């Protein structure tokens, strides 16, 4: 069995391609074999994106959501959650603080909240670009015209996790959404020249290694610039409250396999992973990951963005939190990236001229 695993890993290193059956074999392999997978991912990460770790400040600007996803604590059916919305000025001030602390990228994330219309988001993006920040948006499914508008306003990246590439499981988890529309949104983002991020959860009820292999193949098909993969953590005020949480080792395997399939992708250590395992951040960084996204949401709002319970949020002030991250990265023999962390893929390695791709597809 170990010889078979070694052969599959060698194929991945040589071709950056694996079949579904080969992916399932690696996902199902025992811990003794998994260490070879993690070492291979560590090698590929070093070769293709180096030893730098990118720190990206995430601002969770609204916990209001019009969706009713069965796993998420922000779901509109959760009436136990105190809701909030940050104003455009509050978002700007949070980003300014992050910029002053040395962050070169901010990630603006929210529930699917139509209160923030296209003009409001575009206005925020334009203000943040004046701070010389790379801007990632994560605002859910929106019409093509809004994605285009935000791209022209200066948004560099968009994060839209597909959650699961299995259409049946997707429909079971998202009663008011369709996987076909999620795919349409991701293709729209690709056409518009965004650096596209997607990703999935590990350990969902009904999920199998074969379904996880589908997620990996879908990420490969999309050729994403970033992939966020984290464990499922059940929330007590959702229909999946009684489900088991995702497995740490399986999550690390998924990160490692993503690195083998997409050598140049940016792979963050998700907060969910560090929430369920105090060593999760280190394990991921030693298995292919190269991004950490510290929370720079103002303290008054931070605890209310509860997708899952007991979220890992350092109580330190933001300066101490950043320094703690820097010290941790150095302790692993890694360095903190100083640039904005654009994808090393051709066309993204430097700031693109806005509109050159937009015009083609308008």
C-alpha cells in the first residue's frame, strides 16, 4: 500500500494531475503514509511560492444574511444572533488601522446582505485602493454587473467558496440556492479578471472521500488563485447542530493535495482549523499552506460574526496579535511577506490595469 501511495505522490509531483480514484487513495491513506504527502506538499510550496507567509487582514463587516444555509450560524433563521452592520466609514477606519499595522491586503467579508448595494461596496473599494491595499471581496453571489462594477472600482480578488462540489450534497445544505448558480458566479469572476478564491468544508454530514476528491478536481478545473479549506464545525443554532465536526488530519490532507494540484495557489490556514486544533496553524503551514488571515474587525463586532461557535479570536489588541503572528512565522523558519501577495501566475504577478479584462467581457 505504501508503494502505491508513493507512486501516486510521484505522479502528482511530476504532472500536477491526479484521477479521482488516486485522490481517494491519498485521502484514505493511514497517518504513516500521510506524512509523505505532507512532506511533498511542503516541498512543492517551497519550490513554487517560497517560504513567505502572507498576512491578510479580514474585516467581517456584516453578520446579516438573506440565506438559510443549514450549517451556518449567520443563517437568517438563527434568531439567537445579535446582528450588526458596519458603516462605510467604519470599514474604512478598520482597513486604515490594518494598513498602519503593516497589512498589505484586506479581505472584506460578510453574510449575503443586500443592504450593501453595488454603489456602497464600490465606494468602499475605491477608498481602500487609495491606501495602496490589495482588496479581496467576499460578499457572496451577486449579478455579473455588480462583479464587473467592483472590478472596475479596483477590487483585486474575490473569495466565493463552493463549499461542496457534489450537487446533491450542495442542494441539501443550501435550501434556497443552486450549485449551478454558484458555478456561474465563479465563472463570471474568472472572466472579469479577478484573482479567484474558492474552497470547501471537510467533514460535512454525508461527505465521503469520493466527494472530497470532487472538490479537489473542481478547484483544479477552476484553476483558482486561492483555496480556503477548513473543517466543518457544527453550530448549536442550526439544523446541523448535532452533527460531528470535521477531522483535522483529513483537512490537512485536503490542503496538501490542493498544493500538489495547484502549486502556485495561495492556501490560507483557515480560522476553523486553528479553532479545533491549537496546532492546526502549524500543521497546515508545514503541509502546503502559505497564508494567514488575522481578524482585524473592530472588537465591538468581532464576537458576533459567528459562522460556527468558539471561533479562534485572539483577545490581544491588533498590534499584539500581528506581532504574535510574525513571531510564530519566524519560529517556523519562515518569513513574513512584505508585498500585496498577488498570484505568481502570469498576469497576476503585478497589479493589473483595471478594465483590460472587463472591457473584453462587458
